[in-house]
C-alpha cells in the first residue's frame, strides 16, 4: 500500500465487484445469476492494485556511465 490513489482504486474495484454480486444474489428476479468469473477477476484485479508498488520511484545513477 505505497500509493494512496492505487490503493483506493483497488478497494473500489473490490467493493464494486462484491456489490454487483450481492445485488444479483438478492434481487427479486429469480432468473438473475451471479457471474462468478467476472467477480473473481475484479477482486483479483483489486488485490493486485492494492499490492502494487508503483510509488517506489527511486532511480539508481551509475557515476561511471
């Protein structure tokens, strides 16, 4: 959790995926099914965004170059 923006995007992706699955599960329409594959993919993407290390931008400069 190095970058706040990336972490918030990951949390948002997870919340939207879980919210969509819960909405599909608890709506009044019995023909609505939860799309497990897209829910798992979105949660996995959210976890990847949370674990991203994009804020570590330290450059090493070789003085002999």
